[in-house]
């Protein structure tokens, strides 16, 4: 859920398609359509992402999937700090573009003091091809986290998720116990809650949604500090969903509303607020 053309029009079509598929198609077809709509997997990016990714180091993470026994190879971008003891951050991107599309945001997080690893889920970029799913993305995020922990065992390690990546990050943080903190930007409580904000959101499609990304039910299981950031002008994911996610979490936590921030530029517009929040919540 990063850059999406005509989100309201897409939303109406998607909701109607979900309803029609639920009535006319089998469960497998419904699940596949949802996965394609939610992830929009691609090996492409935008010009600004390509430019920002220049000079980043390619990283490869291989593991065997516990879900289907297949061999998986993930591609990532690594942007280290000169100080080997700098905090390390796993960046989990949203939909549509591959990890290069998030390179500008990765560089801004790097400017805040983090060494940053951004990783593509299966189906994106140069990672193992295929149609991703909620379960696959969770497995991919965990593999990247384990890879980072093995190579930087003495560093404070953080998780960052943008949009859909925020829900993936919440799930990861609820499963591991060695993260120093979680940051989510422009994220949400669940996919059914996102769908309910669309023009056709009053339709009773929630029972048909298989890829639920129910961050709201998992966020209270996180045992580390949580920073939730949202742009006041986010027209794709309403700020109230970020606020509701924050309210479900345990202390210590902090909610930052970036005035004028959209779904795509909150990280840039709110850089100063980010810096202050990181110091206050994480001591960075």
C-alpha cells in the first residue's frame, strides 16, 4: 500500500470484486485475487527510488519455507553506518513497488542514525517469484530478522514498517522478543477496517476477506516501545486507523501526527518529529 493510482476508484472496484468473488468463485480464487490486490507484487519501482537505491549494498537471504518446504531467496538492500555499534533497523515496505521504491525513506532513517536493511518479500523485485500472502510475508520478515540478528548480535535492533509493512512489522514484533522497538508509519488496524473506509465499505464483505492482517489483535503482544506515525493528509489510510492501532498497544508508546503528511511523504515532512520521538521513546 504505497503509491496507488486513483485509490478511491480502486477501492470501489476492489470491494465489489470481493463481494462478487465470494458469491461466484471458490475460496482459492477469492484468496488469490485478494493477495494480488493487497500486495500488487512487482519488480518495478519509480525514478526517485532508483536514484536513492544507488550505492546501497545487495543482500541475499536464503532459507527453506516451513509453510511449503520450498527454497526461498530474498533480495534486500543494506545501508550501514560507519559505526559498527549503531542501531540496526529492518525496513518492511508496503505494496506495489519493490524495495528500491522505499530507498528514499530508508535513507532518511539512515540519516536518523540507523543502519538499515530493506528486504523484498517473495513476489517482489529479485526475490523468489510467486504470489505473496500474509503467511509468506510473515515468514520472509522473520527470515530477514534472523539474518540481521546473526550478523549484528550486539546491536540494538529495531523494526520499521510502512503501510502494509506496518502490519507485517506488528506481527513480527509480537513473535520475537529481542527487538528494541517498533516503528510503524501510515499503517492500520486490519484490512477489513481499511476496506470499511472506502466508498463501498458498507457492503458486508468482511467475512470474505482471507488476508486480514489483523494488527489490532496482535499489537498488545508487543513487549517493546512502539512509535506510531501518521500523516494528517493520508488519503489512503485514514489517520484514525493509526490512532486506533496505537490505542490498542501497551506502554511505552507514542503517537505522532505529522501535519500535512500524506501516505507517501510523512517520513520527509515529519523528519524533525521523528528525531524528537526517537530520542524520547528509544533514547536515540
